C-alpha cells in the first residue's frame, strides 16, 4: 500500500491550482466568444424567443410562489421587531427595500440556476454526446453561435424580468400579510415608501440580476459543452451547472453589492 | 494505387497529427477517386475518426496537407471553412438527429439554413428525400425518440443528402445494428451512390465490417498505426499479402 506523504499532498494541491487556472482560461475564452458573436449575423431571433419562453416557462410559477411567501414572511418578521419600538408603519418600506436590493435578485438567481441553468447544461450535454453538436459543425453551423448565444442572451434578459416579477409579487404578499393579518393600516403600509425607498434600490437589484442571468447562462452552457461522453457525463455536467451557478450568484452578490453601494 | 489526378476528389499529402506526445497519424498519403465508394477499414484506435475529422476540417494537421477538390483546406478558417463543409454530407454512427425536431424538420434543417427555397419547395424536397430512404408519410412528423434505430439512420441519411453533397461520409454506418437493419443500411448506401452516380458523388465509409465492405466498395484502404498499409480495389483487397490485413479479414 502506498504511504501518503507530504509531497503527494503538495503535488495534489499544485495539480488543482493548475486545473483551476486552466479552467479559468477556458471560461474566459468561452465568454470571449459571446462578445465575438453577439453582434454578428445571422441573428437567430426565433431561437432567442424560444429560449426566453423556455426560461420564463420553467421559472415563472416558482418565482411567483417564492416571491409571495418571501414577502409574507418578511412582513411578519419585520412587524414583530418593529412593533416593539412602535415603528410598524415602516414595515412596507423595509420589505420593499430588502426585496429590491437583495432577496428578489438573489433568490430569483438561485431558482433560475437550479432550473434553467441545469436545463441548459443537460440539453447541450445531450447534444454533445449524441453527436448533434458535431452534426451542426459538419453542416457548417457554429455550435456556439447556434446553441450558447441564444441561451446566454435569453438568460441575461429574462432574469431581470423575473426579478421584477419577484419584487412585485413579494410586495403584494407583504402588503396582504401586513394589512390583513397584522392589521397595519392599509393606507399607511406604502405611505412611507417614497420617503425611504429610491430608484437606486431597484437599480441595484436589477443590475445584479442582469449580471446573475448572464453568469448562470454562461455556466450552464459551458458545462453543457464540457460534457465528454455518456449519460453519466450529462448528469455530472448538469450537477456542476447548478452547483457553480448557485455558488457564483452568492459570492458575486457580495462583491457586486459592495461595489454598487459605492456608486449608486 | 495510382489515380489519374483529374479523378482525385480528396488528396492527402504527408499528413501528420499528434495529440500531445501521441502521434496518431504518421505521414499519411492517400487519394480518393471521385465518384467511387471507398471504405477505410482499421482496428479500433487506428485513427479512422481522426482521419475523417481532417477531411472535414474539424481537426487541423500537425503538418501536411488535405486537398478537397484541389483546394488546400489545412489552413482554411472561420467562414471559409464553414462554407467548405457544405460540400459534405455525413451520416453519423447514431444518426445524430436533432432530438427536438421531427423527422421532416431534421431534413428541412439544412435547406432552411442554406437555401432560399420557399416553404412549398422545401416541403417538396423533404418529402422526396424521405421517400427515397423509404420513410413513409405517417412517420414524417414523429420525433427521433419515436423512431427505430434503423429509421433514424435513414432520416439521418436523407438529411445528409439534402444539399446534394459532393462527398457523402458514413461513420461506422452499421456498427451496433442487427443483421437485417445492417443489410438494409448497406443496400441504402449502394442505392444512394447509384442515384447520385451521374453527378459523381463520392462515398467514403469508415467501417469495421469486412464482409460488407468487400461487397459494396469500389476501393478499400486499411489504416494501421496512422498509416495506409493497404489500398486497392475491393477484389484485390481480399488477396492482400499484408499480414495484418489478412488477420483483420479472417477475424
Ligand atoms: N482529441 C483527442 N485527444 C487526444 N487523443 C485523441 C483525440 N482524438 C483521438 N485520440 C486518440 O487517437 C487514437 C485514434 O483515435 P480515433 O478515434 O481516430 O480511432 P478510430 O480508428 O476511429 O477508432 P474507433 O474504431 O474505436 O472509432 C486513439 O488512441 C484516441 O485515444
Ligand atoms: Mg472512430
């Protein structure tokens, strides 16, 4: 039996660093291709609309559901905290601001990574192992342009829309709980909104969601193209797309927030 | 084998390809006759698919040249390369039909991409292509998942032929099929070659199947360790003096 030595560990560590660097390079090239293709014909609007519909269709229901319950829970939690210091008139604005800046973009991002990001990796991965991607190339069609581009554009456009829907439904949920269950005065619930909430709050959420949508779609399509062989490979690629999509949303959220707070 | 240069459709000169330190194609020279059915045989891992990918310009040579219709494709790039590939039709091992499109739409796909045909014209062409590979009307609008393996191959062949390719490639067309479907696919290859004889379409087949190759090919090449070690007419091939070829034939 081989004995584990320190050198072996260091080698392993070095190996994973090299792999990380290589992977980063590949992803950078992958993103580079997006900017190469995005302004070049042929523009495949039909595929773009199909992807927009697909992402919306996959996520809309669960976005509304999560939005409603997030807003409702948030109203509850805030109310019981705020009642103690008698500022329950501020529940509406707090719910709205929390949703706009953080909860709507991040939760929508996590949902879309789990549903649409996974589906992108699975679809492209399956096409890869069944040689459909080769079939496109042999016909003289660029597989990136045909498969990745519409998905990435659709991801970038649809996540902000889903985030805004999340925000609206969330506020509706908060309002319902606040006024019907907690008996905050109906006219008062949103009355302080103008005082405390600014367009910048919404901008912050929307800008983040654009970035998340782009990243999730890049990650989903990237792991799709990385699938090597077999059904097992497709499963692994799908899994990677979800895990990395979610990790990316959570980590980049921190950095984006600290950056956007300074400039907005 | 010596071919008259005006008969040559594909000409490979001193082709070398290595992946990292592994040399897969070693100084390969090979001419393919226009209008012929030429089969490339070889053991698994001999480099057959690698050679095919060079002919399609999907891989770039480490050194050497690939000429198709007299044009050196080894350094074509981007748009020119994609235009060039339209000379080819290809039937993939598992047909590689687009699984979200019906049989009809799969065959229509290259026509929609690369021609300005009207919808009526496309419909007429697709129907005649599908009929030529014995796909019946009631299967036109089925998805690939609803078709049998043999039917998928036939639809794949129809799609490959849609743009009237100069060169039709078959990657292991019968590997993994039952004997009856194998026979049918082989007959279809011959039939397709016949149908396109007068426009001099060339057929290139990659295969493991010696018996079928002897029966349907005009020429057979044997690839071993990245070199063509035997290349002759089908009838001469069976009499090859090469020890490895004999071993392969008598397997
Ligand atoms: N992209 C690649 N990178 C590294 N090695 C490769 C690559 N493609 C092929 N090879 C290697 O080249 C050799 C020849 O592969 P190739 O697929 O051309 O063989 P083949 O004759 O088509 O075999 P089969 O009948 O099994 O399909 C194999 O050893 C394979 O591992
Ligand atoms: Mg092969």
